[in-house]
């Protein structure tokens, strides 16, 4: 495992692949674990390609340099990473700083507390999770990102997407180990909410 930034040749291959496939996708997801692939240059080029092609960009980042994602449609960090990246002391101040710095909607995962949403209307909306006595959080954050992405291919309503994503994560944490939500379970989640 390495955190060294990718080479120019690797970056060029990725960019060329994205240019070739961009018209066939609904949106682009960055899952940035700060391992060197999502370099500032790569991110800048991909954001530009997405903007030119009117594609949404969703970001799940653990990276310290969140500013490289300025202009993404939505950024989906967890509370711990949000506090670490921004240097803030509270979820509210961190989410406000993330939005002010990136001009993106923010859906911050809060573990067993659910999610916190700050959208372009500048209002913070907490979406609590149902309480569980026993749960396994492995995969919950990835479930939120994947579900947000799926929802945002169909709607611009970040609050609606965050509600569905939070409920999907609730389903996943009830399973042992790394787990996913099935399409049938996701439909049940949506039906239970609406």
C-alpha cells in the first residue's frame, strides 16, 4: 500500500478513459482514501470533464486536501474526517466550513446518530438513525455514498437522497461483517419512508 501520487502516465490513462466513457454515465463518484490516485491534478481534470458534460460529482473523501473537490455536486465525509480536515471542533462548524470552502452540498455521516445535511439553501438538516442495541458499522459509509449516488441520478433533492441513504445504512448495519443492501431491501426502505 502506498500514498505516493500517481504518475503522469497513470493520470493520463485515467483521464482518457473518463473522456471516452463520460457520456454513458449519470454521475461520477470519487472514493478518495488518500492513497495517491485522486491527486489534485486528476481531480481538477475530472471535475472539468464532468462540468463540460453536465455530470454530477459525488465525493467520499478521507483526504486532508478536501479543497481540491471545490465545485463537486456533493461531498460525503464522516464526522471524524470532517473535524480532522477542517480543524473545527463541532459537526455544525465543520459542515459549514466544508460548504463555504467547496460550494458543494454536504452530507456528513454521524455514525449511530445518522447524517447531517447542509444544502445550497444553507440550512442544516439532521436526519437521525433509528437506535439499535447491536450493530456492525462496517460498510455503512459506503452504503450511504452509493445510495446517495443512485438517488441523485434521479433527483436534485439532497434531503430526500440523504433520508433514503440513511435508511439504507440502517439496514446494512444490522448485518454482520462487510454487507450490502439488496435492490429488494432498498425498495422496502423507500416504501417504508414514503
